[in-house]
C-alpha cells in the first residue's frame, strides 16, 4: 500500500503548484493529517509500489555504459531485438506479416504519449495542408488523445460509448461520426484511434469493429493509431483482441498510402507498474518508423534511459515476466468480482451499476442517483467522497477531462492496489454513508 509518507514525498513541495486536481486534493488531505487514514488513491492508473521484484533485479545489474547516451534512436539494440520477438509472439503475427518488410519495432523512452505526438506531426506533414481541419476520431470516454493532438491543430470527435450497449463501440456509429466529418467541407478525417482494450470502459473490442475502424481509415487515406496500452492486462478467460494483428492482416488490400500511415504503441508501464520509466514499444511500417525516430523524435529527444532499457530487455526475455503477467491477469479478474460484490453488498448498488469489464486495470461504476441529477456530478462526487473517506476516484473522463467530450455519469476506479486496499475503500464509503441512495 502507498502510505502517507510516500504521498508526502510525491506531492509536498513549496515550488510552483501542480495543476493536477488530484494533487491539490492529496496535498490538502495530507496537510490536514489524513483523518480517515492513508489516502487510497484509485484515480490515477498508478500504484507506485508494485514494480515486479524480478524486473528490479535486472535493473540493479547494469553495466556502467548504460548510464551514457544510447547510440540508437530506435532504442537499445538488445531491447529492440527482444521487443520485436515479443510483439511477434504476443500478437501472433507469424504468417500474418513479415518483420523488417511489413513492420519494424522500436522502443520509446518518452512514454507512448511522446510517440503519439510525433506520429501526429508526421501525419500532418504526410497529409499536407489543404486548409481543412484535420479530425481525429476516437471512442469516448477515452484517455487524453485530445491533449496530445489538439495542440497540433487537430480536433477530436468522439464515437460515444454508452452503458445501454455495454460500452461497446458500434461500426454504424463510427460511420455516422465519419459521415458528419465527410459532409463538412472544412474538415477532413485525418486519424482513427483504436484502443481495443479500452481505457476507461474495460471493454475488449471485437475484432470485427477493429476491422471496420481500420477499413474506414484506409478508405479515407487517414492515419491509424493503435494504442495497445493494456494488451497484456485482461481477465484470463478473455483473449485480448490484437488490433495490430487485425491491421497487419488488412494491409495487403489497403491503398499504398495507407500502408505507411499507421503506428501501434504498446506502453510497458501499465503491465509492469513502471510508468515512470517512460518505456514503450512502437511498431510501424519500416520507412515510417525511420522517420518517426530519426527525424521527429530527434526534434525533442536524444537517446536516454539506457539503464531502464537494459533491464526491460532482460525482463521481457525472462520467463518470469510471462508468469508475472499471467498472475496479474488472474488477480485483476478477482478484483473485478470483489468490487462488484462489495458495491452490491455494502453500498446497495443495483445489478449492472458496476460495469466490471474484462480488461485494463479499471472498471466503471455509476454515480449514485442523486449525483446523476446535478451538474458536474462526477467531480462533486469525487471531491465529496474524498473529503469523507480519503478514497480518491476519477471521473469516467479522466483528467485533464476532454473539453469536447460529453458528460458521462460514471466514475473510473483503478484496480491496481491490492484486494485489502479495495476492500477498505468500500468499507470507508459504507461507514460514511456513501451509497446508491445517498443525498448529494
Ligand atoms: C490508454 C492509454 N494510452 C496511453 C497511455 C500513456 O502511456 P505512457 O506512459 O506509455 O505514455 C495511457 C496512460 O495512462 C493510457 O491509459
């Protein structure tokens, strides 16, 4: 469990303020003496203290030269080699596509967020400017694609995921969003985002939907961003849809420009609790990858993070990493069941009001009825719950809250901490009278 001392080290300083609302709440709670106990932080997708011991062992064995610049913009050769095999194996690409010809793999050490930003810049140059606004289509609620692409001049449009359809994305609705863009002369479809293990809805998208999204991008000559941040995080009985596999299996029939306008990113921070290392994998058509790392990345970064890359190369190659992931998948499934049971048993939640999903490290739960009726209900519920329990949740639209997304009366709960922490969170809520029928 992350203790108040850990949080103090993470947030308490007298320098300029952090703009993250959660940091402000945590600082105030710590300053007031943690009256409900240590903060239980279920809002960020972060545990701070669950990096696997085996990975740390590899981190401690590094050669001195790992501390210098690494000399390849693709990432450390040992990591690239292992990563390429890892991508081929885990996405079952044998017989589908040829490494070196159809795709190549590189590492990123500035997060997959940084790689997405570079892809956004590459795509603008590739598409050329014709005066129309480039539009990114993503499924919402979503992770902060808007924060990455808006600053580059894109606008983001959302395909709305709704509780009535189990938060599944529907191909007809994607088509509607794209049709609206097509019928607006000042706009053009520039990019489609596929996040098949979806944050925050925890829905594993069907391969048929992914295929429809890929084909839509291809028909428009648009770029495709495959965000596989949670590909390794799913219930044991769920086979995660490999959007990369779907994409590669459809490239043969794609128009020539579509064959190079795609990037698949796979953050390694989520599955191995080491977000702070900034490590992830980038898979793209070889010439595109060359541009992404040797031109666009070079604008903002040299070759850092060798110590982490060495450790990750050894860890991915170590059978212990696969064992760790399998155990973690089983543990997340148990936590989904636990939270569902506790909300029902202790907080009077009706059946279906907790949407457990089957992948990622999140679930969604509906706002208590009274909060569904008030403006800014998600933010109010989060603040009130934290004040009364020291348990911090995030709205379904996670910070920094997409400015153009429509409100969704659901909270996102991070399932990373242990079952004891999740149980304590619900007990604190029950004790404070926070339940389905509470008053706002
Ligand atoms: C869906 C999704 N994509 C991408 C990221 C960014 O990950 P990274 O740490 O690799 O930049 C996150 C982080 O929370 C995420 O949830």
